[in-house]
């Protein structure tokens, strides 16, 4: 399995979150979530770039969403979810991995997008090292899909932790973690209920790039 083409022409300048800072309306959260699909998450690390295309996301709708971390109101732990848009919110879950989210509403309004899967594009050797130094094998071949498929895997591959990356400006040229835009647009987007939660599971708030082999679940 190989990553898709179309990455080589990107200069990887921050800018993939630009639309997050244009509209204050809560109704536009889903549009912002869809807008993240196809953008590129980039990590600057020891003089190298790690890059992966965002192919799966989930929206969490703030204090009216019982599955959202912001449902209990603003706390020091979840403050990044309350804006401004385009900042990272990182949390530790199940005692063994981190999850990476992007704030998406104006200052004071809670809303976030969980990035669930990436298609690896560059810095794959560094991602493998971050995941422990080896790709699992299937039928004698390395399974690249498992490198960044799922929120825990992608966070580990990119070295994302709460201490290092929480409340980081993903639009800043000074940031070592940012979202870039190489003009790629998905041909088709599929919408499904969110996965891995026990509350508000019926809401169709998971978006995936249709047909992409790197999503965590069909």
C-alpha cells in the first residue's frame, strides 16, 4: 500500500486552518470539519518534516454534546476547546495514548474536531521510529496503513503529547506542528456516526475521505 500522489508540489507553509478563522457561526462547525479533510498535518522535527494527509475526522459540538469534553463547561484541562479556532487540544486516554483535536469556533464557544486518521506522505521512517521502530507485517509485506490509522497511532507517529503540543497554534509559521494546504480536495466524502464513544452515538458527525485505505474504519 502506497500513499497517494499529489504531495510533491506543496511548500508546506501553514494555512490549512485559515477557514477556521473566517466565520463565527456554530452552524459552520461541520463545514470546518469537512474543510480539514485532505489538508496536511506537518511536524517539524530534528530538521526533518513529517507529513500526513487528514482522511478521517469527527466533530464534537461543545456543551450541548454529551460526548464532548466541553460538555461539563470550561476547565483548565479543556480550555483549548473554547477557542480561538485553529489551536490544538491534546488529551490522554485509556492510560496509554494521546488524541489530537483542533479547536474550530470563536473565542468562548466550545467546539473541536478529532483527527482520527492520516495518510502518511513524508517522514515515514521517522513515523515508524515514533511508533516503536517497526511496521507490522501482513503476508510478508509491511502494513503502512497501520502507521497512522487511528487517533492513538497518528499521535504516536507524530510525537504528539499534551505537554508538547496542547494549545499550539496550528496556523503559525513558528509552530513545529501545523496544518498545511496543497490544494488537494477529496472527490467524495462519506458521513457516518462517530465511533469509540458511548454517548450520542447516533449523530452522523464522522467524516472520511471515501475510498481512502488509511481510514481507521470503513
